[in-house]
């Protein structure tokens, strides 16, 4: 029989074998763990290296872009300029009118010297009278292209190119106040469509825009007789009496100079001189002179108000004078009222054929389907100089719906009494489509 020593020896050998097996298994398991850990570390290191490569690539691209902007080839600079666009969606709908769009454009480019920017408007208008007798209908379209650049932050160059097709209903109904302020064909007598230079001027800004000088071919109605809701044929009323005062004896766009001083960004005084005719001969003769002042209260609030007063003398009427007033008041952001009055001294009234004119109206604005909808209504009375003629009276109602950032559609109803100063009347329906780009 095995002795006790034999059993002890066998037990010792058995424990030794188990211990060796444990060491081998443990070593193998740890090696596998270490191998997995090493693989994961390798994977993480590869991902880190890949991210570093991406970051380096992005840094190189940024450096290349910066170098292009700072040391661009002239051709590349031109391409970059032409590809740059203004997002008109950043301009509120009620500020996309022609004049306000110009202001937004000028402000936009003033801090981007040397770059050329384009902006514009296109209109299509259909009108027709509702009477069975003297039935007529008209269509007209217009395109304005604005080109602007700046030289440093205080010199601006502006050009307005315009083409118009169609004369509107005034070919059939001879009015004093005009039934379509956007009409007036630029087509030549032989039927060729022409593009005319409507404006071309340079503007100099001094002392942080406190002092402004504008010189070139200018449109005086852009600076005088302004009105917040009755001043633009592209987005507001289409009747001429609700674009500018009918009694305003202002010459067509011509070479001129305007000087303006702004005080506390609320009050202004300005003076302008221009040729009474659009010509370059005898540039210092037949000078039309106009001056005015105005103020704006509660700017950028729901109760913004503005007031403008101006007076002028006309060389073709022995330098006799006339004056005008224009004002508007916004109430609770949505409702705005306006008023205008203009009067000419008798000598000027005889030459211009209009003694005085007054108008008033209102506008209501509300969003429909997240886009602005506007309703406007106005009334005008114009008194001819000839006492034998009747006062021409005109009213207009329009409803405009903004379709998107660039397109709006508006329906218009117009009724005019004593057309052209005689006992006659017309009622018209119209449709306008406007594209702002």
C-alpha cells in the first residue's frame, strides 16, 4: 500500500501541474487582452491622425482663400465681385420700394469699396376701364437695373438704367394727375426698344454721413416730396398723384447738385440745383432751385412719423415759386396715414397749368401665410390754373400680397372724376406684378 509519503508526493506533483496550467492559461488570457487593447489603441491613433490631416487640409484651404482675397488676380477679383449678391430677404417687405431698396443697396456697398453690385426692379401692369362706352385696356412693363460701387467708405457711384414699354391708360383718358406713374415708353419712333440712363451720379459723404454732396444726373423726387407709403409705383399706389404731388413743378432727371446736412440722425436741411432741361449745353443757365427740411420721429418704432417741407423756383416761369408738404404717421406698426399739399404762385401755376393739389390716405399691413399683405386707399384733388376747368378728383384702392422675397402681386381699383378738368369720369381695374432682385 502506498505510504503517507507517497500520497504527499503525488499531491505535490498534482498541485504543481495545476499551478503550471494556471500560469499558462493566465499568460495566454493576458496576452489576448493586451493584443485587443493594442489594436484599439492603434485604431484610435489612426483616427487621431486622420483628424489631424483633415484639420491641416482645412487650414490650407482657409489660407488659400485668405490669400486670394488679399492678393487676388484682377480677373479673380472681378469674378468674385460679380458672384457676390445681396440677399433681399434681409430687407423687410415694406422697405423693398424703389427708393428704400436703393438706400439699402447704398448702405450695403459703402463698406465694400471697389466692388460692383447690381440690384433692380421689374414691373408688369395691365389696366382697363369698366365703362361700356370708350372701352379700352392697356399693358406696360418696365425694368430698372441699378449698378453701384464705392471708393473707400465715403464716395459712392450710382447708375440707374431703365427701359419702359407702353404709355398706360393716359393715352385714352387724358388726365392731369396720371393713372399710371410707371408708364411712359422709352421706345424710339421707329419701334426700337431703348435703354435710357435714368440716373448717374456720385455721392460724397463727410463727417460720418452728417454732410452729403450728390452730383450728376439726379432725380429730385428721390430727395424731395418723400413719403413712407405713397412714393413708389413699384410697391405702392400706381396713380401718379400718389407717387408725387401733382402740383410739384419738378423738371425731368437732369444734371444737378444736391447738398444735405443731417442733424442727430433725425433732422435734415438740403438744397439742390439742376438744369431745367436734360442737356449739357449752357450748364449754368436755366437753373431750377429747390430747398427743404424735414425730420423723423420715433425712428424704428411702431409709431414712426416723418415730415417734409420744400420750396422751389422755376426758371421757365420767371423764377416764380411753389412749395409742398408731405407727412406720414405709423400707428401700432400696422396702420399708417399720410397727407400731402402743394401750391404754386400764379405765374408758375399758369406756366405749369396746376394751381394746387392735396391728397390723403392710409395703409394697413398684416401677414398672411407668413408673407406681408397690404391694403392701401387714397384720395386726391387737383386744381388747374384755368378757372374754367373743374378740379380733377381721383381715388385708388389696392391690395398687395407678397408671394416670396422677390415677387408681389397687387390688384388696383381707380376712379377719376372730371378727368382733365372736364365733366368726364372713368373707373379702372388693374393688376401689377413686381419682381425685386
